[in-house]
C-alpha cells in the first residue's frame, strides 16, 4: 500500500485519519503545519500527500505551488471549505483531487487509490515506458525523445503518460478529460485539443504530420510506435 503524509492542524481529524488509513494497510505520517509538511515531503518522499487548506502557518493554497516546484507527488486537498473558487484554485495550483470534510474513510481511500493509479505508483511495473524513441518515466515525471530531454508542463506530461499506459489503444477525449483533468462528461474537447497541439509541437510533429500522436476522427487519440505498421493510415482531423 501507500506511504501517506497528512498535513492537518486538527489533532482529532489527524488521529482519526491516521487510524483509518493504517487499518487499510497504509503507512501514515503527519505534520501539523504547512512548512513542516513541505520539509517532510522532501525528507520522506511519500506516495500521497493529504493537505488541509486552513493551516496555521501558511495557507494550503500557498503550500501547493511550493510542493509543485520540487516534486510531482500526488496531492489530495482535504478541507472544510466548500467554495467552488477554492476547488478551482487548488486544482489550478497543482492538486490532484479535492475532498470536502466530513468524508468517509472508504471514500478517501478510493480517492487515494485513484491518484496512485494516475501517478503510476499503484503497483505498476517500475521503470520508464518506452515507445519507439520515446521514454516516459512516471516516477521522475521525465520524458526523453531519442535520448534528449523534453520539457513538458504538468498536464502535457499527464496527457502523454495516460496515452503511454494504453499504447496503441484509442483513448476517447471524454476519458482523457476524466483521467487527466478530472472533468467528467463532455464539453472539454478544446482543452484536450490545445494541450495535444502543444505536446505535438514539443515532440516535433503536427496533426498534419503525426509521428507518435495519432487522432482517430470522432473517436479519440492513441500513442503509437512510429516503426509499427499500425501507425500508418490513421485518419487525422
């Protein structure tokens, strides 16, 4: 199971979460403020961080960009704030998920398992995913193209990793929105298209001349090995 760091200033909530998650097989550590929590992430490299927003020293929305500047560890916000603007701000700052207190332990555990699957730390084979000249390493969140590092944004990397985990398979934009942006349902095709365009540019290709990233019209996207015969003839928009 996972090593979980709880950054929460309420001792009662922290104790209850620690017991519940330990009972479910996780290793749990905790800190009562933002800056000690940030230091614990650097020192202990947990698999998941549960971060409260209302911390006594630094607001959780300020802790998030600090975390993101040094690590890609999945972060789930746990807070009593129900304002939709806080949800948007937290996700924009790099949070992977958001749960509002009070919540059940089983619900939280399911959210933890989900972010671990997305981050590639939920029992998947270790080592990078190699597709042709592409090497995608989930643990270090790094990408090499023909041995040269490719500088991707967080969402560009998540999009590429999601496709790499299902290499050769057409993944719908609806599924990409749910897995990468955590936006269920339709209506976000433009979001996918924009990030796909940026990603293609960084991989040295385009929609008109695809190499790795192929579009199946009206269906979705797939990542292919350009040396594989199935890469040929994929219809483009």
